[in-house]
């Protein structure tokens, strides 16, 4: 069996190398280098061979380090999951993606990777998502492991350690990480002491740590007279020196490693130097079998970057490519045919039979998706008095649980230690906090405690530490359960709007991988006046408009928020669905300004317009001379300005309440023929053409595109600089968002027009 597995290992190495070679040397290409990573793939060939052809089960999910994607495709090809014609399409339109892509690659890919560090954490958060599902299913999901194959340089990323340190992670016995310790990153050799530090950090976080440093051949040498000096010398030398030894003569190796190599022929000396634990198939298989089921496990597998290739160990091998002559030599060494690079194992051979058995073992059966959860379009609530959209969020969840319990059961909320300050307290008191096993709340009977923190597997809120990358990582994986497991969840996360930028990369990558979720950013803007400039966010509207597969909304009123949330929930966990970013505020707003119609048909018309991007809020009795468009918290200032213009200056101003600058931009693109879609909302809001003043508690560029809707002058008011601690009126005056400045801008614009 060992010989058969080694033959498969050699074929995987050949195929992975040939996939990159064909893309760069054989396939016609333009002036831009196609790229690929032969050396980075080679270092992980042994671990992936041992995993797929030995330890892996059908329901296990594996995240593969970005630069080893050719190895994944090579294995999938041998197992019959990838047609041969795709092997020549690496980094070509419609072909194999540059990095593993769950939705864009033609073969089986469990996790999209490519953004360093995020591929490591995705299986961790999917393990939590699967545990959450198990806690509410009558029959648990099939046993499975969540595995990450990561490069050692990825451990430089802070997102990795934020995830490792979260307390829930130490409970995940199904989690397995394999670190490819090839001691090289893009430009440098990884410092020698890093692995020891990393191992200590994993152990401190409650992980089982397994080290595979030397293979069996090298360990046998250590039992010879003076042989212990060989391993000691290897342990003590810097990583750079080991890399250098890989490319030097046997005599230099002997001089550096000592008398333990006396009597060993040169070929064996070279083989022994390369005999690391990460290339020992038996040791790898043993390590996978020994992985704990009670706590997470990390395997540090020492490897050689470029293992088995002429460029192994070279400090500049990261993106290096083998020449034609080197490919021919490699084919001869590995038992392949350079003229028939994609040849499979002969039918009936032990290798072909092994591939067939493994393919059958790893075969996944299509999952049946559960029945759709009905989500109403309107809860029929009325909103009176003065309330902020953030406060309305808390009321929404309680009303949803009361009026649409089946939909509420599918909701799972997530926050990074800001649940109470983002108004989720009432919801948490009703549904509880989710925990793997449950914990006792020692303050349950405390009469002064308003927030009841009951932790159990039945809870529907997941609280993480103060780490936004953890929040959106979990949110993204909760948003894939409908596709992975056939179980639809409605994941909704809350965080402070200033930290959307910090969370953006992992959340965006989660959407790229197919995660569908709602991120609610609150409080936002300079409206959060007393908090000062550091928390007064201005850029998040631009982020919302620019993020693919996500719709950005910023409601001004509680009724708008209700309709928008219900609509966004209906778009979660369905084919063709999308994520959403909602920007809310702590500013209490008089709900009578919303003028929501009592007539059911007119109320439905208002709701449809709200969901399409905006509606006319104020229509003057006489022909309007100017149009004001406001977003979110500043809509009351816009309405006040319209009233002052009429009362003090005799100027009739129409007010448009914009609920989604994002959707209005999409409508404009559709009108211009750049995209498909319905542009009718623009005619509804911006016809006839008038001078236009836009106001937003965010960067004014977010609405600048509306200039294309009118030939008249357009002025965009918003926030372009850092603020300072103020009260709300001073904050608005400081940035020109107050009614007086809006009036002044209108007067100047109308005069020029």
C-alpha cells in the first residue's frame, strides 16, 4: 500500500506542476504573465495525498491554501471529479481559478481561499455554524471534520489569532489545521523561532499540537553512532542555512551535519536531508488519525518549498517556473510522459483501483433543501412618537418573534460584544445566547440586571469577543448553511459603523464564497456627535455602493427599517440571493414625518418605493423649484430646510427620502444600458428635472452620481473630514448638514440657475 500511495503522490506532484506549466509555457498567452505556484504546490502534495487518499471522509470539508490550488485540481482529476479539458485552463476565463473558488471552479471546492489567513479561519467558523445547526435539528448533521491546509506565512495574519483565541473554538474537536511549514513566504525565509512561538500560542488556546519535523529515514539515521548529532545540527541551524544545504553538495552537507553520516552514500545523504515529516506519508496518516475529537488540533508539518522539483529550497522559487528541459527530466523521474501529461493510471492497476475506491468513499449525495420559510413583507406595525432606527431594530426582532415565529426561529444574531449597545437586549432576553454546552448565569436573579445572559444550545444569539473579523467570518459561514447542509438560516450581525472598514475584507470574501448575510452598522456618522472624530464614520456609504453581491440601505424611519429588513431576510439562503448592509442611527426621529399612508394600497406603494431606493416624502402644493434628497438620520434636517424655504423665501422644495443610494446607482446604470434592471425608480423620484441638493451623513460622493439624472445644477452635501466631540446641532453645523446650511445652499443654487 505504501508503494501505491507513493505512486499516487508522484502523479499528483506531476499533474500539479504540469497544470501550471501548460498555462505559462504551452498555452498561447498575452504579454501578462499567467502565473501559478509550482513550488508552493509541491510542498503540500504529500499532506494532501495522505489526507484525500487515506483520512478524508465524504462529509469532511477542507480549505486548501491559495497557492496549492493545482494540487486540489490534480487530486479531483484523479478521482474523476474534474474533466481532462479543464487541466489546460488554469487562470483562463471559464477555467480553473487562480485560487480555490467554491462557486467559480468547475470541480469540488469546499472553501474559497486566496486572501491570506481567511482560508484558515473559514473552516473554524463553518464548524461553529454546523454546531449551531446541530443544536436545533432533530437529527444531527453527519459526523464531519473541518480542515484547513495553510501556509506557515499565513500565521502572520492577525485574523488567524483573533479566531484561535475566541473561547468557543477550544470546544471544536472536529477542527483540524495542517500548517505547511516550508519556511518560505513570497520574499523571505520565515524566521527560525516562529514555529515554537506559534505552537505555544496554540497550546495556550487549548489546541492539541502535533509536530511532524523529521521523516522515518532521517530518524533511522539518528539511531546510528553519532547520529543524534545530525538532528541536533538540523535543529540548531537557521532556516536559511537549511534552505542553502538543499542546493549544495553532499560534502557540504556532511561537513555541516557531522559524523552521523559517515558511511552513508551521497544519494542517501541527499534523500535524508529532504526527509521531513511533512513528506512522510505514514507519519502524516498517523497524525491525522491521532487528532483529538475533544479539542481542535493543529499539525505542524515541516516541508520543502518546491519539494521534488529542481527549484526546491531556492529563496526565489515562489513564482518560479520550470523550463521545458526541467519538465522533461521531471517527467522521467516521476514516471510521467511529458507528451501525454494528463494520462491516468492504467485501468486495473493498483493505483487506479485506489483512486476508484477513494472516489466512491468521498462521493457526496445531493442534499435536500428544507421547505422555504415564509417571511412576511410587512408586519403591519405602526410607529408613533420619536424613535431612532437603532432602537427600532430591537423592537423589530421582538415583533417578528411575536407575529412571524417561523421566520424568527431561523434568525441567528451575531455581535462582537456590542449586543446591548446595538439594541439587541430585548431579543436576547427572549431567545437566549447560544453556547455549545450551556453555562450557568450566576446573576440570573440579580434585579438590577436588565440583560439576562442565558447561555444554552437553544439560544439564537452568538456573542464573540471584540474582533470584527470573527464576527463577519462567522456571519459568512452561517450564510452558507442553506447551500452546504440544506438548512436555511437568517444570519444578522451588528457592529459599530466605524468598524465596517475593518470587517470588510473577510465579509467581502465570504460573499465571494457564497455567504448570504445581513450586516447592520450602527450607530453611524457624525450624528454620533459626542463620540468624537474617531467614531464619526463617513466612508461606509461608499463601501455599501461598491460591494458586489450586497445591497446597501440607510433607512430614515422605523417603517422603512421594518420593510427593508423583511425584504433583505427574504433574500437570504436562496439561489440568487444576496447580502445586505444596513446603516442605522441613534438619532431619535419624529415618526410622524414619515407620513406612512393608512390606505393599504398606498402603504404597499410606499413599501415598494422604499425597497426600490426611495420615495417622495414632501410634495409642495405649488410647482417645485428645487429638489432635496436626504438619506437616513439627516432627513429631518432636509424636511426642516424645505419648510423654511417655503415659509421664509417662497421657494417650493420637493423632498425625496433616499433609502438606498446603492439601488439608485444600479437604476442609473440600467438606464444608461450598462447593466440590466429596472430604471423606473429614477423617473418616479427625479422627474421632472430640477436643481438638486443631496444631503447625507457620509461622504457626499455617495450621491454625486445623481447629477446624471438632471441637466440642472447639483450640489452634494456630506462629511469630508474628521469630526470632534460635539452635541448634535453643533456637529451638523460643523459639517454643513444643518437646515440653515441646506437653505443657504438652495438659495445659492436657485439664484445661479
